C-alpha cells in the first residue's frame, strides 16, 4: 500500500502497474485501494508462466551477473548490504531499467 501511495504522490497522471500473480497483489485491501483511485492506477497482470515478460526477472539477472557477480561475503550482513545497495545503483542508471523493459518486449 505504501508503494502505491508513494506512486500517486510522485508520479503525475495515470499510472500503469505491471504485476505478477503474487498473493499480496490480489488481496482485498489492495483491490479496495485500487478501486478508490478511480482508474488512476491501472493494473495489468503478467502471466504466471511467462517470466520472460516480467522486466523484474531481467533486473534480477543483471544484479546477479553484473552488480554482485563474484561477490564474496564473509558475513550474511555483507551480502544483505550489497543486495540492498545494488538496486539503488541501478536506479541511477535508467538505461539499465529501460533495457530490462526492452528485453521483456514491453518497451518499443
């Protein structure tokens, strides 16, 4: 819910959300919240059997093969720290995010 509220505060106009079939995305609370936005938030569900259409899969692949590839963490907290920092670095490089959508054939 906080993420949806954040989107509404910071992104003007209509917002298209691409979701997988996670149970949290189908909860009554989320359904009621989406209905309260009167069409400002539009949800399209990705097929459960088509991970190649999900740009997040490509983002995780990039993280594993580039951002944290060959990372040797001697403690679990080190891995956790790097796994949190890597997506933040990706946010500063929109070309990577665009490439993930292009790879999923969701971007022209």
